[in-house]
C-alpha cells in the first residue's frame, strides 16, 4: 500500500532516478522535481545540424549495477536497453607514434604489451589479479554497501588490511608492476574516471582498472542517453510523479522539535509540497548553499576535476579511429600538476574523443562523424576564468588534434562548447566538478559526505558528491543507499 505522504527526490540525475525507482518499487509515493526540461542531469543529449551527441558520460562500466536496479523493480534490463560490449575498449595514441588497443581479450593485450616490453606481459597479468583482489576486498565495504566509517575496517579481514593499498599512490603501485612508460600512462589514466590524478589518488583506486579491463565497457544502443531515458520510463511505469522545469528553491525544515526535521520543499514558483523525507540529488554543497542557506555544513570537500567539452560535427570520416580514443599528452605529470596544483587547464592536454556514430551511424549525417571531445580541466577557481579563454582553448585543442593528424577545421559543420562554468550552471555541480568530490586523498572515502544529513532529520543525498562517489555506476548505487536509508527511517504517518 502506498504511504499517503510523498517522498520528494530533488533532481533527476542518475542518482535521483535510481533513488526514485527504488522507493517506488517499494511502494512509496514519490515526486521527482527536476529544474531542467530533460532528465538525466550530467547524462545529457544534444542535437543540432543532423548530429546527436551524448554530452556527459560515454564509458559505461559495471553493467550489473543497472541489471540490479531493474531487478529491484521486477524488470529485466534487456527489455529496456541494449548494452553492447565494446572492443577495443579504448584506442590509445601516444606522442611517439605508438598505438595500443586496450582489450579484455588477454591474448590481444599480451601481444601488444610484449612489443613494449616482454616482461610487462607478466607484470600486466599480475596487475590485473591485484586489481581484482582490490575489488574483492574493498567492494563490500567501500562500494556496494552503506557509507564506510572508521569501524568499517573491522569488516575487512585482518590479513587483507594492507592489501587495500591505501598508502601508496596509484602511480607508485603501477610502477611496481609494469616498466613500460606507455603502459604506466594507460593504467594511470583510470584515476581520471573519478576525476583524480594518478600521482595523488591512493592505489586502492587501481580497482577501476579491474572494473574496465576485466569487466568491460558497454555502449547502450542509441546512445548513452538511452540509460536516462530507460530509467525515466521505468520510474514512470512505477508511478513516480515527475515534474520537469520545476526547480526547487528551498528545503523546508522545522526547528521546533528536538532535531531540525524536513517538512517539505518550496518551489521557485513559491508553491510548497509537504514531505517528511527529501532525497537531494544535487551536489551536497549546492544543496546547502542554495536550498538550506541557514544550515551550516562541514567545509565543502575538494571537488574532482572538471572538463572542457567540444561537440563537433565533422563532415569527414576517420576509419583509423575507434568509438573511444585517447590522445595522450607528452608529459602526464605536468598535466595533472596544471589541473590540481596550479588550477589552470593544461597546455598539452590528453584529449579524449568519443565517436558514437561509429556504433550508431544515425548519430551523424552520411559521410560525417559526431565527435565528443573532452579535456580534463581544473574545477572552477580563482586562477582561471573560462569566459575570456574559451575560444583560445578551443583553438589550442583543435591545433593539438591537427598535430596528431586530424585537421578538423576545414570539415567542421557544427560545433558547440561547454566549459566548467556551463556544467556548473546546467547541473548544479559545485565548481563544475564532473565526478563530485575529489579522490586525490587516501581518506577520500571517509571524508565524502554520507548519504544522510547529520544535522537535519529526513534529508538524504544521492549523487556523485556522496557515497560511494562519482560516475554512473556509483551514483546509481548511491540512489539505492539513500532510498534504503529513507525507507528504514520512515516516520510513522
Ligand atoms: C562530460 C562528462 C563526462 C563524464 N564521463 C563519464 C563516463 O564516461 N563514465 C561515467 O561513469 N561517468 C562519467 N561522468 C560522470 C557522471 O556523468 C556523473 O557522475 C553522474 O551522471 C552524476 O549523476 P548525479 O546523480 O550525481 O546527478 P547529476 O547528473 O549531477 O544531476 C543532478 C540533477 O539535479 C538537477 N537540479 C539541480 N538543481 C536543482 C534544483 N534546484 N531543483 C531541481 N533540480 C535541480 C540538475 O538539473 C540535474 O538534473 C561524466 C560527467 C561529465 C559531465
């Protein structure tokens, strides 16, 4: 039976949709409020001049997390989405001319690695088993369950404590396994999946390599946005009341009882909706700053990196490129130094190019390709203002691509740029962070704001800034954690 009072979910990003689905599947009445006209949050879609682009995530891993979400609602993922495995996972281009296709196929990987340094074949295989072990040990405590506390360590069997590898950096651990600078750079790049630096993030995050290199990368037929569309359909089928173009202005709280208690939400149009539980899918910092200005929060955690995005419609096709491509910078440490220490975009950036028209030809007109170009950038800060530098940085990236042999400028028939400031404005991401709070700290998992507000009863969080972190699978899991907490702590009607 449905409870009479609704639970409000603020924000229709993937974490918000996941929470709403879990709640509705457990027969709760749910109202989801989204400020934009489309759901999905950072998982966006943009169409112009005959091209379709995914504007946010492009690499989808951990398929099982989505399978589980649909199963919680007694549905089959395959009835809503066709997820195709991609091979190669990513095509890597190095400044010295080397090209490497990362693959789950160990024979193919071993052949390519042997050409770099034969000793690295065994090093790579040992690294993979190390990363699988990290997943086995850390998964139940840091990823798939409630937010960890210091006591969580007691759930890790004592012999495994030191295998969590939290004291070295990712790069230090990788160096221990493989010698080739090419392979080190490739494995270190997984830090950027959570917006971190391999030279600062704890080696525990080498678990991400396991998730991709062993678990694989999936592409939803029709585009990554199909995930948001499928979750929206499922939420609607379960009876979630979805209101788009409906920004929340304030989370209403009464302070008359023993503890401040949520009483509802005030919308930007001044209407109020009563509710004793609210799950905010906004960044935790944005929630406090914009919707709870009188409530103190702990100092905001450092944000992850942001990104500079170019959506390019190219009247040309490039058969030598794959669906996912990486053009590595010459000096990887300098790139992260610029982003995280100097707070400026790198002058020699690693450039990521995803071309979904390789898998979905209708995403571009005949003879053309839809390039999604992403360069890691510092979170918004005092050191750099994009407004003045946007065109100059676009020119720099196009120049770099031309130097790689991809002179796109004569073939561009559509181009759209999104800076960290645009990202902050579109999704409410604090300082434009792509992946929530920073993982450049060995204590990040403990410093991340938990899924329950400590100072307001009835307020929960789902999304990239809370447990278990950023990225599509993680925010999907955060929705589950927040929904389960809300159900467990439901007030009596
Ligand atoms: C360019 C880019 C590339 C990425 N690449 C990958 C990738 O390859 N793989 C991967 O796994 N992850 C990737 N990510 C990260 C991933 O997209 C995010 O971690 C995830 O989508 C964030 O989901 P979320 O639940 O935190 O919500 P968000 O997407 O942050 O959504 C929050 C929602 O709240 C809404 N909102 C804000 N304020 C209000 C308000 N006042 N009232 C109502 N609604 C409001 C926003 O409009 C938005 O819809 C990428 C992100 C970006 C931007």
